[in-house]
């Protein structure tokens, strides 16, 4: 009911001080608090899910407070200084603090406060704040329903998985993700949305998987970023350079990492699934092996002449979708081999698992080239091709593991 009252107020509130505080730029031009209206109506819809479909009350509270107070923190930061990074920091800090406090308040209300569960509450609040900041940097304020529903669904998933988090784990995860985010942005390896995407994925890798999962993921981001910067001016002249000075956006990061995220979430839920956890771990590393192999193949191979279309082997111009060079293929196999070595060394698997990861990386890299030569630019874009390739690598890794180990 309070959300419906606020929604009605958003429609009829007159212009004035209250209106100016709550209005976005577009709201001011149209004379209606549409953003507040969308927030309120979506909140009312999510509130219905609490008794109807057992949406945890803490999830509902954390979602609403993250976005509501996160937007306040963002505006507060912009009042102090016009800085995109400052705005993101304001959203994450204020929104995350509000989500944390809201969950604690719900637990106090129901006499369910357990000191051992506080790290889990902090993980949920941090995840909500990072995801909210990411979605807010990609979508406009008019996309409030999409932002709120996405955050609520993710937090609901965490609640169903009953993720167990310790103090050391969450403190280390938050520290290394902050450092990783700062370095990726400071070195211009990623745009702000790309940085937030990488930070969010890194946090989930540490908490849901472990430090080995994070190390594999960070190796891809670091080596992939360096390979993009390598001889960048020459790539510009050849017409094969990544745009935005090589800074990866959220679409690029997600295209290369979404399949790995799915494998990570399935690993976290493997107790409820008929497949063993290691199969999802190898699917994860197979996906990352594909992403690194494809990145190195493109970034290194693009520096050499005489590329050939993978489907016909006919010579084509540099930068043609689906074009490969033998130098790029060797570099790509080297990237897959690196991930395989890390998988064996960090996860403690047998060497044969390393061979599985290499095979998955090569299969996925080839799938990327074939998709680039056949459907990229005509049916789908580069990010979708990357997602298809990394999905193929993940599926190949999981299937190869099951074939070898039953």
C-alpha cells in the first residue's frame, strides 16, 4: 500500500522543492515524476511476491533500499563533484550500506539475527550494490522495473542456494575486487560498465567458487587486456583495433564471461543437480580458455598478413569476421594451454583434465571463427558471437569431463 500511495503522489505532486529533489532530467522536462512512479509500482509488484511466491522479505527490502538509497548516494556524489567514478562509488557505498542495514533490520524484526550469518548479509548487500550500479550505468532511469526485478531475482537465487560465506572470504573478496576494479579502470583496460561487470563477476567467483576460480578469471581479464593494448597503434592502422582505446565495455565483458558465470552458478547449485561439481568447474575453465584463446587469436593474429577465412581458407582482408592466421591460432592455443595449466595447478585436478580444458578452448575458439564467418554482422553482433563461442567451450569442457570420468 505505501508504494501505491507514493505512485499516486508521483503523478500529482506539483513542481517545487520536493519535485526537484526527486526528479531526473527527463522528469523535469516532462513535469512528471515518472522515475519515482516506476520505482513505486515495481516495488508494489515485488511486494506481492513476498506472500504469494515466498520471496524472502530480506530480499525485497535489500532490493528496494539498494536502488532507492543508491540513487540518492549517486546524486549526492555528483553534487560534490561531477565524476562518473564518484557517482558509481556513491551508489555502491550508500546503496550497499542501506541494503545491509535493511537486512539486519528484518532479521531483528523476526529475532533471526545470527552473528555467523552477517558475512552472508554483507555479500548479498555488496552484490546488490554492484549489480545495481552496473545496471544503472547501462540503462536509463526510465528502466527502473528492469533494474529492480533483475536485482531481486539474483538475490532470490542466492537465498535459495543458501550461500555460506565466512568473514575472511567476504573481506578478501571485497578487497581484491576493489583493487581489481581500480586497476582495470586506471589502466583504461575497461570502461566504467566494463569495470563494474568485471568486479561483480570477480566477487561472485571468490564467494561462490573460491580463490582458484578468481585467479582463472582474473588471468583472462589481465592477459586479454594487455593483448588488446599490445601494438595498439599498429592495429589502428590495420583496422583491427578494439574501439575506445581498447577499453572493454560491459557487452564485451559479458559476452566473454556470461557462460562462465552460468557455470559458476550451476557449480554453487550442484548439490541440487544430477551432475557432479567438477563438471561445472571444468565447464567454467573451458569457457575462460575459449575467451582467452579467442582474444589472443584476434589480438595477435590481427598483426599479421595473409589471413584466411576459416570456412573456405580463401585469403581475405585483415579484420574480416571469421578470418584467421596461423600465428593467431598458435597464440590462441597458448592461451587455452595457460588456462589448462592453472586448472590443474590451482584446482588440483589430474593432468588429463588439463587436456580437456585445452580441447574445450580450441573447440570454442573455432566456433567463434565459424560464427564470425557465417552469421556475425548479418544476424548477430560480436558480443553475441563471443557468448556463443564461450558457451560452446563451456559445454565442450563439461561433456569432455563427463566422457572421461563418467
